[in-house]
C-alpha cells in the first residue's frame, strides 16, 4: 500500500515548515540532504555489482538504458544525455526512456502514464532490447507500473535488469537481477520525491555511468580523454587534458591536438609513445581504447616489429 512506504511518510522534523522563516526552512533541507550520501553509501556493494555486470555486457556490444517516470525518468534522460559530450559515446550507447516519451513528458508532467505497465513493456519492445543490454528501472516508490512492465519485459528478453528505488522492500525487487534500494527517509514535504529521493537517484546514476565509462577506457588518470571538443570551452579543455597528461606546453598540446585530428586520447598516446597518428590509433585499438594500456603495449614491444 502506498501509505506504508517510507517515501510517503510525514517527516516529523518539518511538521511546522509552513510557519518557519526562510533560513530555518533551508537549514532543515540542508540537514535532510546530508542523509542522502550515507544512504547511498549503504548500497555501494550493489552499485558495484551493477557496474561490473553492465561493463561485461557493454564490452560485448550491449547498451545501457534507463526507464523511469516523472522525476525518475527525467533523471535518467539527463544522465544519458551527458555521456556523449563527456565520454565521447555514441548517443545510442546510453539512453534514457521516460514514460510518456519525448520532450512533451520531460517538460510537462504526465503522471498518468506511469500507471500503465503495458507502456513500459512496449517501450522495451520498441527499443529492441536484447540479452546484451542492461536495463535500469528507476522509481522512488519502487512500484511504478510503467517501470515494472519495462523490467519484466527486459528480463524475458534476457537483458540484465537493475532497479533503483528509495524503499527497503520495493515492488521492483522481484523484477530485477540487482536491487539498489537507497532509503533516504521521509521528505520534508510529504511525498515530494524530487527532493532527497531524486538527489539519491542522481548520485547513484552518476556513479553507474561514470564508473562504467572509466572501466570502458574513457578516462586516463582522472582526465576525460574522450571528450568531444565541439565548442571553444571543450577545445580548450581538451588541450589542457593533453598538457596535464603529458606535461607538454600549451603550444605543444595545441600542435598535437591538431595532428591527432582533435582527439585528446590519440594526442596523448602520440606524445607519450613518440609515435605518429596512425600508430597511436593502432596502439589504442590493441589496448581496447585504454590510454595506459596503449602506452604499455608500445613500451613492451618497443624495439621489435610487433607494433
């Protein structure tokens, strides 16, 4: 029952929030938000299991798709949309699917759509989910029918299924292979799960997409070496990444940025291994896209004709 869920309980610390002055409202919000990181911390083991399973499938050509409704759906779309510019991924690799679909539901709430289980299943069919894909169903209550339908249909198709909810025992649990239940407690405004629950979901999605991309070779040290330099800011960021990774001057970074066809990852391998563009590309291919592995392959085989 909805009223039994912790996400639907009344918060005793904010019972009189409507009569408080602004600073006291903010203090309560701030105190409640502090609890979110600790709630996420308790689920790190499950989050790690999810990431490792996602990476295993992605290495074989699979995709990562988020399914959600309302705030949860918007958070999935937001996280997916950030992957191409940050990590240089293809738009189809990480996708956010929201109940109601498209910009209409994103901009204008369509809460009614989440009640239709068959809509979630239909969206899985529409997106041609296979056993190589990883599906994450996001629902603060853990019982949104749309998300449940998506997880159940994805599971039938052999996909990896993961649930993210903010209640201890969620309806989604049985439909998912891995359950991430981040229990943040009642919201300061009863049932307004865009607050702590939304923050918790965003933190978990940050972890999943970022750690997955690190393990897919999209990061060297702590630098986003697959950044797509599509505007002035990102061009300068790419050059700075080259400088930080190799220790060269701005002028040298600029030169290699252009020699590498404006690809920071290739430029770094060119500089560190002292090779041409074509050889750097070959080394990265042999190193599965990992800069460190590409450089190690060169150093291991330096002096022979294996490269």
